[in-house]
């Protein structure tokens, strides 16, 4: 009976239950109200994500999610002719793939709250430092992602959300409002620090609250312990067992 | 199709998805392999937990959990005649309540991996300091929990696990093996610091590995991105879609 909130995305979603992660914070916020399920696939772009759709979100599910976040684009935006070109997806196809994902989720449940999240900004210097530390002499000499290109995909994502009447979080824009975002929010130029995770969490809570999915307004599944009469516990449970 | 691991317990379970929490760490470890669901009820003792059993673990479920942790006792062990006596449950009843919970879960699924976790040790000085900081002049003058009494319940929990042939984690014993456990593992004399959460996580991973539920040995649900041929992605998904 408890509703599910599904987090569908790439490595930034897959890693969201690490210490300080935005997925774990959501699970904590919705504790006793909804289950937060992680469906994060490191390295995946939207083209590959399409292969998972019917497995992760079967159309005949008796209990489709009440909400889903769709958080791709960091890999789609990898540049052609550079180290990660295998993951590259042209921006127009990226938008069409997102549209297919949204259409599938709407087919699963027309009332599902769908939130699109743009890729984060890229700290190119941080990406290069990470590559040197990881691959040493085999490291790339040119960045495989640029902040400018991530911005192109972020705008595509926000435009699609507007066209489809969906809510979105422009992480690319939001993070760059803060001085020093490069090191404050990104630990290797792309993946998130605990502070960066906190930005995603806060933005999602804001969007969920603006929609109808505010944790504070959802009932607890069972009585708070202070409502239980130690001498007559049955009473509280008779009154409040959702 | 993805298996569920359910964490059933009191506030130490409810808070396990906070930053550095043991529940979130489990969810991260089993990402792409199993869903970790939190069923933590702050303030609850085993007597009150019984009211939840049929709601949380319906006998006619098509998909009972593959594993469950049962982590109660910190509230049962609250002393009679002190501030938290409303939560007190005699140790013999605590053991019988745990037995009822285990029997119910076995009825849900005879193959479920059930792990009993004992209450943590109590830092009485830390509890008193917390009470003074929280309640000021209304604070208790005598501790409402003692480490000795928590140990009585911990032994009862371990004895029951042995009697039923179940695996258990004696958190009460394990934590006290480390010098300075009082402040290192407990933030208010009872609830866990990130280091204390790490102890629970490590002990559970050890126990899960000793049983058949090792995350490392469970297959990924879909291909790792490095297995996907950029020019022919279908191939990887045809071979490996669990």
C-alpha cells in the first residue's frame, strides 16, 4: 500500500545512497510514508536507458510509482572524438529519448509525478585532474565533457519539461549560482560532493512540495509512539492503522 | 522481480538513512541487486511492534522479503519507575515478542534470512547530558536506561537467536570491544554516530555474506556500461536482462 518514489538515472543517481547522498536523504524524509527506490545505472545515456524501461516500469504493474525522477544527460553530453565518445548521444536524440521515457511512465500511470533533472555543470579542470590521477600517462589531454556542452543538454531537458508540462530541476543553472561551485559541489568535476547532493535534495523537496507530494503533509503509517497509551496500546492502533 | 531486504526496528532503524546511516549504506551496497526498505518506528518496543506485523508483512504477499533485520530492545529495556517506563517491556516478554515476530516472518516465507540485532550499549553519562540539554530543569535525575540492563536484553536476544537457529549481531558486545565506545559510537548515549552506524553496517554485511546474501555474488540487473558496444547496444541487452 505504501507508495513508491523511483529515482531513474545514471551514476549520479546510482551513487545517491552514499554518505550524504540525495537519494538517502529523500528516503529519510519519506520514511514511514513512501519507499524511495534507486534505479541508477552508472555510465548509461538515454539511448541505453530505453532498453530498461519495460523491465523497470512494466505497463501491467499493479503498483506503479507515484513519482519518478529522470536524471540523465551527463553521459549523453560526452563529446565526440574524445575519450568518452562511446557514450555520446546527440542532443536532439537525447530530448526524444527523454520524451519516450516520459511517455512510457505516463502510460504506466497518468497521475505519476515526473520530475526531469538536468545534468550538473562540468568543472573541466576537475575532470582533467581526475583523469590524470586515475589514468596517469594514459590520461586524456582534452576534456571529454565541457560545461558549455552540458549546458546545451540542460537547456534541452528544461525545454522538453516545459513542452510536456512537467516539473524540472535545472541543476546546471542552480549550481552555478553559487561562487566556487566547481569544487564545492563537484568532487571530480562531474560527480557530487555531499554539498552538491544537498542541492539536489533541496531542489527535489521544493519541487515535490510544490506538487502534491509533500512529506510533511503525508500521514504517518502508524501512530507516533507518544500517542500510544502504555496501559492500553490497542486503542492507538485501532484508530490509526493505515 | 528484484528482492526486498526489510529493516524492521525502532528509532535506530528509522534513522538509518541519515547521513552515514547503516540502512543507506546497505541500500548502496545492494544497488542494482536488491531494494532495502526501512520500516523503523521511533520509540516502539516489541509489544507495540506486534501490532504492525500483519500490516508490514502480510501473509498473502506475492513477494515477501528475502531478508529482514529485527532490531528492537532499546525501548523494551527502559527502566520501570524512571522517565521512559511507559516503553518498558519485561525481558521474558521481549524474548517472546521477538519469537512471535520471527514466527510470523517464517510464515511469510520459510526461506527468509532473518537477522536479530541486539540493542546497543548505553552510555549513561551521555544519556544524562542529553536529557539536561533537552529538558533543562525538568530533566531526569536518574538514568532511564542502564548499560547493565541493555546487556540483559542483548543476551536474551542472542539466546533466542541461538535457540531458533538464526543469525544475530550482538551490537551490545561488539561496540564495547572498542575503547571509548561511549562517545565514538553513541551521540546521545543511545543513538548512533556515523562510526556507530558503520559498525552495524559492517556486522550486517559480514552476516549477510556468511549466509547466501552476498551483494558481491549477486548479479547486476543489467549490463555494466563498459559491456555495451556503442555501435550495437542491443547485443548486450539481449544477453543480459534479468
